[in-house]
C-alpha cells in the first residue's frame, strides 16, 4: 500500500513526526484535533518574522507593502485552491469557530426573526451548535436537528421533511470529527436550494482529506481551520458567496473594516475588509498560503486511496479485538476511527496509549449531543492524516492490546 | 503533618517499580481494590467536576476524623483517587486541609499526575479539602 505514495518523503517534511515521547517514537493519531506542520510552512513563518514583519493595508513604506502583498497573495492562493469565483469571497478568520460565529452573528442581526428555523445535524461539533443556539436566544428563532441512523449517517428523508419556508439556514458538517462520516452535502445543498435556503458547511474535517470546490458544491458558506490542514494555528477561512457577504452586517468594528469614520456616521469598507477588523494574524495568513502551496504539490487521488486503505486496515484490526465497538460505521468515511470498549474507559486507554507513544484523542470530542445519541460518555478516537502508515497502525493495535491487558 | 505512615508506605511501594508500566499496574490495582460506591450516592452533588472520567466523592465525620468514599468509571482515575483516600482517610479535618501532598512528587508519577493532564487530580484534592472544611465547621 505504501507504493502508491512516497510516504517516507512526505514524512521527512514534518519535523514533529520524528519526535520521541515517553521514550518511544511518536505515533500521531490526533490529526482530527490538529495536524502537524511541514517544514515549508514553518520556514515561511520564520521568513515573515525575520524579513517582512510589519502591519498590513496601512503603511506606505516598503516593508508594509511587502507584507500586504504576501498576505493578499495568500488570499488568492486560497481562492484558487477552493475555486472561489472572487478573492473577496475568502475571509480570513481565527478558525472554523470564528467563521461560524461571524455568520451566526450576521444572521442574528439582519435575517433571523422569531419563529424562523436553523437546521443543523445530530453530529455537529459544539462550534456548529452553540453559535446557533446563541443566535436563537437572541432572535427567538428555533434550532432544529436532523436525526442520524445507528451507523452515523444523516437520514435524508427526515432532512427533507425538516426543510420548510421557515428554515433560514442549513448549517452542517462536511465530515464528522467524531464519526468520520462524509455527509452527502452536495445533495443536501441542492435540496435546500430548491426552496432558496442558504447552506453553511463546516469544512474543518474535510479540507485535510479531500479537494473542495465551492462552486461545484454551490454552498453559500464554507468554514475551515488552518491548523487542521497543515497550516498554522489561529488562522482559518470563511468562504462566502459575494452577495451573501455583501448582505450580512460586519461582525466586529475597528480599524481596517471602515471607509470613513466620524462620530455621527461610519461607512464600512468593501469586502473582504468589512469582516476583517483590526490587525489580523498576518503571519498565520501568510503561513496558510504556504500550506496551500504544500497541498498543491500533493497527488490527491493517491492520497485518498492511501487514507482509505489506512482506515480500512485500522478498522479491520480494531474489529478483531474483543469487546470493542466502532462508533460511526457510515458507508463513506474519512480519516476518523472512533471506538468504545465494553469494559475499558476511554480515559484509561488514552493514558496508557500515550505511555506507549501513541497520541489519540479521548472524550466527547466537542460533540456531546452525539455522545448522548450513541449512549456513550466518550470514545477513543484515532484520526489519520496523509503521512500516517500501516506500520504505525500495527504499533497502535499492539499498544491497544497491551493497554487492554493492563486494564482488564 | 498528615498521615505520614501511609504516605511513606506508598512512596516505598511505588519505589519497588522501575518502569512506568509497573507503576501504572499498581495504580490500577489500587483502583480495583477501592470498594465501589453505592449507585444511589452517585448523584450530581457528589460529582467532581473537571475530570474527563466521572468521579464521585462523599465524606463523613466520625469522632472528629474525616472518612471518604470515592468511585470513578475509569480505573486509572479510580487508582488516583484511591491514593488520596488512603492518605486522607481517618484524618482530622484540619490536617487534611493543610496537607500539601508532597508524596505525589515522590512516588515517581509526577509527570503522569501533573495538573495539565486533565486527570482531575487538582479537582479531586480541592473537593476533598472542601468537604473537610465543611465537616470541620459542622
Ligand atoms: C467538525 C469541526 N468543526 C469545528 C471545529 C472547530 O475548529 P477550531 O477549533 O479550529 O475553530 C472542529 C475542531 O475540532 C471540528 O472538528
């Protein structure tokens, strides 16, 4: 399986992957939380601070102009990468959470009325639940939840039944961070558009695993985080269709987002600056551009084959262990393997796996309602990235067996 | 101060093990040996907040000394709380409140029991001391 990609070459670009923890070579299976960073991104951040550090959009001096050019260049790279039709449709945010809050805030203040409905699914991350609850509290709108089946797949017919003229937005995750389910978002967007309902996609978990084309999807909003796609932390993107971003009021007030300010009246800047108040994460934005450059060097077709093989291989071996149940058995999955054991608690497993050099995530994964749906308090989650290998899965499975032996 | 004998015994016990796995196995066995709590005591008021696993804790005073009962759904966590119960049980409330628990550093699990690990250790100690304070006043 490793013949389709030169994994050694890919791994050699990620310094953290060569660390040891607790005296053992690190096996990093917490990519769903944060991915590791390739040298080219680290170098780009370093160059920014060594060579270009200055404020953007404001200075007439050379350094400021160079930094502005680099930052805006990143925006164009993202536009191209997402196939957005205009660069003004790419807003820099702190991350997915910030991007969703931006939209929720705008909807609260300009669109939602008492009795309107927002539609989300049972498998949303807290950051695609709580901002909508806040919007509902503020406006009297109602949050409706699309149910899922025991495999962790959206019940499409139920979704269609929930769509109505009261629905003002559908906000749904592309890939579930807990179950790994890839949702049929294209069909869901299409169904919503039949009655002119806009759709926001939480792309935090999809961007690292697949190429996304926002025009092909035709979604109104697409949100994601840099730190899950081999980029820096504290930076992310909200893609929004131009006419929608035009229509929404600004999120935060301050410098950069204005045209003119007087005490009587302020006029707002054009897109994208209207939504980018204050000095942004300049280094992060430029570093995210470097991450896009990195993604552009990859052979996506083979990466998907490689990742699917990893997931199948891990699933098969986990299934052979007594007492383990996989949570999330959708037909189409990406990157995530969540499981519970009849007797061993996820906290115990995570603690012992860490001692054995394997980093996994344990707990509710910021999806508490989903935990209730499956009647568990938490799971152990291994989440893979393109640089993981079958050999690492072998070590993980052995470590898991050893941990279980210690615990039971 | 505090239950020096028990603390020293624990330090000696853990000293017998060189590697982390043996230390953890010992901690796990302490967890398994700690009697389970009655289901009706596992109520919201007795939950220790701030742990990834569920931890329940109750306390009562007998002749001026405090006795704890504790449980957890995770066995390592239960081992950690068993350590604390061993050290604190039967002690006067004042001693419990003032114990700085330096033995934790000496059993060679310092890294494992560090407050950053979200193991709830800090929350457990806080709740035990809070119970002791209340019982002391009562
Ligand atoms: C599906 C999903 N949505 C949203 C988020 C929030 O991302 P961030 O914390 O980068 O804002 C995450 C991250 O864990 C996620 O997995």
